[in-house]
């Protein structure tokens, strides 16, 4: 509702300004393009702002040019235009067609108002003929400007929402995330990243800092810091994505690192780094590997004597057979 009132008041002011640039028919009758302010706000914001704008324009008509019969009719006409535009805007047509329909209906309202005031349809029709090209050209210009403002506002609003959602997502992620600008300055960094590398303080204080300083600060924590720094530089230079690159720390922790170059179309706009703690996963894989080796060893032994069994013989025989065939050697076994 606040937005609707804001739009209604803004376009009401615009319509009032348009009344300053008028065509005087006589001492009490003026023509202008104030109705375009009503039609354009109706097209993009609906009937309620259009009615608010029409009421403001009607009141300003009376304040600026006096309370006369023509002034009252003009104020009433603009409100009728808003109501008819509110009905027209619901039609299932393209925005430009709806706008021109509203424009045409507004001219018809002006025609009937002039016919009522002059008591002469021919005189009213002559005035409308002169007003028609200005209305059409002005309408097209207003539509284009309104469309540009509307699309810009919607795009900006969507970008703000997406940016906020992305920021919340990054800050609450369980992975260490850092995004750099093309100049290698920190654009986004989350608390998990700081915790992983023992970087003190809230992450926001590092935004704008050169990322190399952060890499240098936590390089000594690694088993091979020189290789780590060299890999970072070569990765950034090549701008090629890397997934699941393993990094081992002195304390035994193992992280997987992903790197993604960020492009907007064909324009390079930054670097995305993500670190995941895979220490438990690697430990589980190691334990599983040991268990599999132990199981394989047990499967090759006789449970009673501890000697190699038939399964072991078959496996080793296959290896020895291939070797003997290749070397053209005899083969025997006990």
C-alpha cells in the first residue's frame, strides 16, 4: 500500500507539472497531456495509484486555474479516465497495446467533456484532431520512458533480492567460501573460511583486502606451503576450474578445494574459492581400504591351517601363467 500511494503521489505530481504546459482554448478551458501520467501509472502499478494520481491532478486543476465549471468537469474527467484505464489494463493484450487503448479512451473522455462544454461536437472534434498527434507521440515517449524505468526498477529489485539471498547463503554455508574481484581483492568471505584458517575477527573486515595477504597468512599451516601458493597463482592465471583438489594441513586435517572463474557473458569478473573439510571422509576411506585389504587377505587363507587356499592359488596362477607365457618359461607348482 505504501508503494501504491508513493506511485500515485509521484505521478499525480507529474500530471500537475504537465498542466503547466497547456494549450489555452479560451479563458476557462485548457488542454494538456496530464492524462498520460494517469495511464502510465495505471499500466505499471494498477488502478489504485491511477485513482490517487487522478485525484491529485483534479485538485491541482482547481487550485491552479480556479473553481469553475470547466475545472470541475476537467477534474471529474481525469478521475473517470483513471477508472476506465483500470478496467482496460486488465485486458489480455501486450502492454503497448493496452497503453494505446487507455490513451484512446482518455481522448474520448476529453472529447465528450469538450462537447459538453461547447455544446458543439464539430468544435470538440476539431480540437481532438489537433490533440491526437501530440497525444500519440507524447504517449509513445512516455511509454518508452516508463518501460525503461519499470524494467530498471524490477531488475534492480531482483538483483538486490538475489544479492541478499546469496549473501545469507554464503554466510551460513558449512563450506569456507571466498569470492575475489578480478584484481584479487576480497569481495565476499564467510565465517567458516575464517574458522578453517584461524583468521581472527569478523569476516566483513577483510572485504576489500588483497586476498594474497590471507593466503600468505594461512600458508604456514599447510604441509607444503610453497606448493600451495604456487598452485593458487597458476590456477588464477589459467582461469580453469578445479574441483576436489586435496590440501593437507600440518595438524592432519584435509580440505578439498574448488576454484571457479566467474564470467558475466564473456567478461571475466572474479574468482570463486570453496574449501570443504574432508578429514573424516578421507579417514573413513582409509579405514575402508584397510578393512578391504584385510578381508581380501583372509579370503586367501585356510581358516584351519593358515596356509594359502585354492582362491589364492587361482589368483597367483593367473599372474604366473601370464608371466611364463610371455617369457616362454615352464611353470610348475606344489
